[in-house]
């Protein structure tokens, strides 16, 4: 099996096609509680298992990290697939079309390949490191916005479950800071969509104070290849180990990083 990233794009595209065919043709099924206000559907599990089977067959030496069933294989190697079978499950269950499949590839913790398919919006995004980002066959680029006051910013979901109140203290403070400085704030309910739309220039910034590789790996690869800047909360380069996922058009990357820094400083204990 080759470890050439470019050679693995067709594998990822085929795997995501398998996933989207299932999503378009099946109902969500029964819900399984995963904690406070968090859930997975029968279809989440079915999609993940189908994609895992495809990847095991085509890339048997590459471990797989999936949201629903964890890691299979040795995650300590060079490559790791990261899969969210239905990103935006709550949207999907409620009939909202803002959901999709997110399949990324990490090389030593850096996102180097991504495919995101939005089956109810008829859109597929893809990228390979050094190969540009695409919507279908069309190359896409991040926006040219240069001022926060002109920026449309998507924020990640508020936290639920353990320590939600403390985690949301920062998220709420950031929402307030953004409301005072940017053109509009949006919460779409899907990390994959947030990052893909930064890549396409529909959004100027995606700001999520979390970083789960199955949620972010594909979108980070696509956003970077579209020219967006992808950072951690401290302004450093984003990796699989980052605490946050901040993707921004180049013209506003420093400004949003500074706003996050000021907000974090303001919440620090005296």
C-alpha cells in the first residue's frame, strides 16, 4: 500500500460516496444517548461501519479513528484516517440539511487530505496537501475580507455534558466579543460545514473552542489548501492536538487571533 497522500484521495472519495448513498437512502433510525444532550443514530453507526470496511479493504495498514467507535489499528504510526460519519447529527435528526460526511487524513498529526460531502446540499469539497481545494471540480479560495467589521463568523456549538458551564463561560464571552466587532455571528451546527465554507469564501472565519479530529481533520485540510489560515487558540499552527480550531481568511486571521487572546486574558483568574 502506498503512503502517497495524493494516491489516497480516490480511496477517500469512494468511501464518502458509500457514506452519502446510505445517508440519502435511509432514515436516522433509533437514537442512542451518548451523554447530556448528545446522541448518535442507527445510521451514524451504519455509515461509520461501511466506511471503515471500505478503508480497511483499500488501506489495510492505515488506522481509523471514528467518532462512534474509536480507533482501530495502531494510531501511533505515520497516517491516521479521521471520520465523522454524520457531522451535525442533531441537525440531521431534526430534518435540517446542514450536515455531512467528514473524512480526513492526518500525517503525524497534521491534516493533509480531506473530503466533506453535504448530501442534502449537493456539495462535495476535497483537498490534498499542495494540491489546492475544490468544490466538485472547481478550485475554491478563501475570502479576501480584511476587516473584522466586514466578517461573517461561524461559531461552534456550545458545550454540553461534563464541565459545560465552565467551557461555555469562554464560548459566551467570545460570542459577546464577536457581536461587538464583526458583521454577523452564525451557529450552523456542523464543524465540517463551517470549515468548508471558510474554504469556499462563504464564511470569513470559523471559530470553535474545541478540536476533535473526526470533526476537524477534513475541514482543516480543505481550508488550508484554499488559502485560509488555521490556528490554535494561542495563535500557533493547528494540529490534531490543538485546543481550538480557528480558520480565517488571511486578511482577518491576526485580528481574530488577537480577539481570542484578549478574551482568554479577560477570563484568566486574577
